[in-house]
C-alpha cells in the first residue's frame, strides 16, 4: 500500500495536530468553566481568573519563576556567545575537545543526574567556603544557567559559523579595533540567534521542574513546583486559567518576534 495518497497524508496530519493541540484547546475552554470540576461544563464564567489573581502562592511562584528565567537566560546568552566565539573563531586550541564536551554534556545528560550533581556541588561549597548559604533563587539561577548555556552555544555557534568573515576582515584592514568590529558588525549579524537563544533559555528555565526541585529551598518555590504539587491532589481550575494566561503570553511573544524578524528582512 502506498503512503502517497493525499487523503491518507491529510488524515494523518489532522490526527497529529489534533493529538498535540486538542488538550491545549480544551484547557483554554475549561478555564472559563463555572464548575469546580474541570471535566464537567457548568457554564461560562471568568471567576477562576479572579481567584487566580487573589492566590498569593501562585502569583509569588510565577513572579519568582519570571525573575529566575530572565536572569538565567540573560547570563546564559552572554556566556553562550563567548563560548561560541571561542569554538568558531579560535580554531584548534588546547583543551578544545574537552571544552566542547563539557558544554554539550547538559544536552544529553538526564535532568535528575544534573540536578543531583549541582546539589552536591552546592552542599560541598557551603561546607568549605560557606557559600551559598542554603538553597534559593541564586542556586536555582546558577543551575539553570549551567544547562541553558549549552543550548545558547549551539544556536549561536550555528549562526556564527555562517557569518562572512571578509566583512570583518575589511573593517579590521580599515583600522577598526576588534571590539568595535564585534559590536558594530558581528553582533548585529548574529542578533537573531541571540534572541532565539534567549527565548529558548527563558522557556527552558520557566518550564524546569526537576533541577529546580533539587536546588530550591523553602524560600524559593518556582511555578512548575507549585503547579505539580497542586495537580497531584487534583486539577484546580485556577491552573487552567494560569496556563491560558501563559499561553497568551507565549503567543504574543512569538508574534512579536516574527514581526521583528520580518521587519529586519
């Protein structure tokens, strides 16, 4: 039987998209459900959004996650860009293979192993140098930067390797300093990859549960941790409302990025 028939391909495509996006659509619909039972429709209502904005625990965890994600994504972009420059522009240097292996290790390392190893590192550091004192926002941010740098490096490295170096060499021949060449010529050319790396690192940090569970403390609880603890006891309609707001935020951000990308072209 041939798989090239348009009807079969179309049906398979529709099924795949329905399987992926059907639960998301139902989540959005039931966020406006008046009933407390998320599987029983009780009429249209926005009361769960009102209760969500009065839930101090969820709002505090969401704000904490946004701060950690913004900080870790920003620092990961800086470190990832420097790492990509070292790998692309400095050729074969001593320890390059080891450096590249250490950068890409978080891409294939299980999150449980990564979270446990970082936790043991923090415990050992606290015993020997007295820092960090306990676990909190700082330790979660460091852990998220550790694995986010790998993703940013891969994204920036792929774009940097495609940059035409003759433009930079021409600027250097005309007397421009290397730092100015990087800021004026190289940086604008790789700006889309920096934005893509930042968004990827931000999403990974905002979505992380396993590593944050290992490196967090009583005073720092991220949004995925709160949601996971609540879902274990039953799905709360406020979680549907929160997920809908996050979906709207992500959609608006993607539309803005697409518009900026098209404007640059």
